[in-house]
């Protein structure tokens, strides 16, 4: 009888441990999914709100005159404020030809093809077609990122440029 009681107790304890583990895993997955959805919304909202503050004229002026133009100054104010207030890793703007017009990482990236063209090409393509998007995760130097991309509407329709906000996962 004692042997049966011990076996039953051990079996009950094992079932309790397994059930606790399963419920913990389910809770973890739910919390992780909620955090990922919130992160995705933050990226999309930040990129979209900033894109509304940038005009096609700002982009053209920054491309034509560089740091000397008023458009450059607006891009600098908008993108630097976005990066510093949100804590995201980077913010940039590239034009309809995928060339970087402004990048918070530094002047050396100006005129280069956006790095997202390689890292998140499907997202770049969608944004250049006028659709705001949050990219699938991509790795850069062993760190996982996602990017929020929001188009800046052109004067005659189309897309003048894209605001890109990158955040670490």
C-alpha cells in the first residue's frame, strides 16, 4: 500500500510539473506575441507620423543642395528627433531610386543605396509602391532588427521617398 501511495504521489507531482511547464510556455508565447505586436505598431506609427512631416520638396531640396538646403534641415530635425525620442537604433530617408538622402548614422551614408535594399528588399519594394510596412526580422552584425517603412507621397502621386525606422528586437 505504501509503495502505491508513493508511486501515486510521484506521478501526481510529475503531472503537476508538466502542467506548470506547459502553462508557463503558453503564457510566455502569449506575452511574447503581444510584445512583438506592440513593437511592430511602434515602428509603423513612428515611421508614418514622421513621413507626414516631410514633403517631396524637402527631399528634392536635400538631394540637390545637401546640407545647405532647408529640406536637409527639416530631414535632420525630423529624423534625429524620431531616433532620439523613440530610442530606436536608426532613422533614415531614402528616395524613390533607393538612394539615402539622410541617415542618422552619419553623412558617409548619403547617396548610397539604402542598406535595407539588401536586408529587407520586400519591405522596401512595398514602401516604394506606396504601402507602409514593417519588415520581417533581419540580422545585421549578429543582431536582429525590424524596420518600419512609410512612404512620403510625391507631388503628382507616387512616392517621393521612404522614412525608415530600425529597431532592435
